[in-house]
């Protein structure tokens, strides 16, 4: 792709912002749309296309559905796309595929035939020099053509896509203002964090019956520090969910957000696997809505589990809030004199374990922090499943398993941590356990020949517990 500099706004030009909501058909019929050469290549793949059409199918019964924002630099009659290029090109490809379908066999609805005919005569046909763009455009067009040619992609879907799917368009006549607006919409130039993308996705998944509670439901999220939310997902939820199913969990990125997308109770079919979720979902709401709750003040929380199928929309925000509280409580307590079981404290070696891993001099080295992360994640997973039953025995087992890695390795890196978990996966054992003993009674090897340094306190505990010779 040839390199072109971003045009500079004229000094005398006064920035003016014009914003409106238009349908996809109105967007595609705009002959002034242009994709400037300074835009990055078109990088959407089949995965993005599949998600787009999945959303259309899920929401097709709504009166309208918002697809996002398109930011333009208004340069005379020309509208240069500053933000929203990927989505716009994909929609142009979709219209081309629908026109191809119509050319092979006219639609039953006359209005849709006319609308597609109008688009065929008005749609822009941008050219691309980037080989990346050409490759993805070619592949995505045929992916879209396969989708819209299927019998289950009905004329109702076509009408919904063209006339009820909407975008917010923002046009500014000063290019620098346009890019500043784009930056402010995208965390001041940084890519949106995965948890921000999840927030946007699950807000769209709210059912009609939940709209009235949307503001209060997301209030906790909005009041949370974004760094803490990022840590919750990347350091705990992502790792536990992936490790419990035997998958790698090194970096939580935008491509991993599907791990926190599940089913929409209002739109999912009556599949057997959904029934227990549907029963719990409606029972909790029905119980909390009874007039007796105004008297006894009791509220029933949804029975969340770290490895469950995610319920989209309101329940996702409740799940996030639930684990914010759980992780914070366990993490805070585990970094003090640990009294998870209340005033009576821990017994056996558990109390000494917590005191040691909280205080030994090398605890803040990078490798030691990775080992501590394994310990905390497995402890949280155990408590999430079995509560505080046999917690002291569980802490002993988790300590030996996690800190064996520290004693055996001079250098512990992120990959070391991940590989160790997958090769010696106690997360899977907890997932498959039906009672605490199934986990606590697992056998762990006795170590010999310590390779790590500055971990004398850890080694001493291993010797006391008869796990080091």
C-alpha cells in the first residue's frame, strides 16, 4: 500500500461536528464516502464476519440495533473515513453479496428488490493497493456470499440488516479534530481493553425486560477502577477459565473475549444444556421479586461458578461484580495474616504457609510473583467450588503444588508458569471433583536437589511437611 501523509487542516477552518443516526442502507447509499490511502489495511477475517451475522440473527426481532460509530473527515463533498473502515467495508461487501443473490433470483419482497437496486447504482467501489486488504476482501466476500445464500438467511434478515441496523455517524470538517475525536473514542489512541469490548457486547445483550435495570446493573462496573477490572479478567478469570479446561492462559487479548460470551436466555433455543441456566435465572429473579423480600430483606444471589457457561447481558455484569468481591476478599486476606475461616483461624501448616509466602524476602521477584499467581488462582477456584470446607488442607496441597515450581526452577517466566500448570493440572482435578477429598487426597511428588535461590524459607516448609528430601 502506498504511503500517503494525513492532510493538514486549513488554518482558517473552524471545526464543526455533525452527528446523526442512520440505517445501514443510508450509509451504503452515500456516494460521498471515501477510504483515504492513509487508512490501515482491511484486516477483518472470517471470524469477524461470522460474529457480525451472528449478532444480526440474535437481534433481528428488535426494532433497531446499533452497529457502532463511523467518524468522517468532511473534506468538501468528500467524506473520508477516519474510524469505522473495517465495519464499513464489511457492510459494502455484504451489500454486494445481497445484490449477487438478487441477480440470481429476485426476492419476493418488492421493496427489498428496489432497495438493493438503488444501492447497486449508488454504492462506492473503493480500490485498495494493500495485498492484505485485497486478500481479506476476497475471502470475506465469499464468506458473506455463503451466509446470505443460505435458506435460513431470510428476507426478514435482509430487511433487518438494511433498515433496522444502524450506525452513529460523526462528521467533522477539521481533520485534526476528527482524529482527536477518534482518539477520545478509543481511550486516547490506545486500543480498547478486552474488558471494555466485553462491556459493550453485554450491554447490547440486555433483554427487553432488563432495560429498566441497565443503569443500576452497570453502575458497579462504571465505578470500578479500569486497572482493577483489567487485572480481574487477565490475572484471575481468564487464567482460571482456561486452565480449568486445559488451555493455555498467557496473555488476555481482544481475541480471547469469546471466553466470556455465552448464551442469551431470551433468544437461545430450548436446548437441554440451557435448561439449568434458564431455571436458575428465572427462579432467582422470581424469588427476589416476591413481596416477602420487602419484609425479610433477603436477596438471593445467582449461583455463579468460575467455569460456567456465561449468561449474556445483565448476568455478566453481576458475575463480574461477584468475582470482584470474591477475588478482592481472598486476595486481601491471603496477603495479611489470613483468617479465611473466621476467628478460629487456619490449622495445621496452613497458617504458617500463608505467613511464609507473604513475608519471605524474595516474594516480589518476577518468578516468585508468577508462582504466587498460580497459588492464588487455584485457591480462588477451590473456594469458588467447595467454599471453606477443608480449607486448611486445601491450602497445604495448593502450596506444595505451586511452590514446587519455584524450588525446581532457577528462572520462572510467564511461559514456565503456563506450561507447568498444563503439565501438572490441578485445575482440571478441581473441575472434575465432586467433593473436597477428590482434590485434597491427590498425590504430589517429593522434591530433591533445590535449584532455586533465595527461597530457604520455602524449602524449610517443604522439609517440615515431608515434601523435600
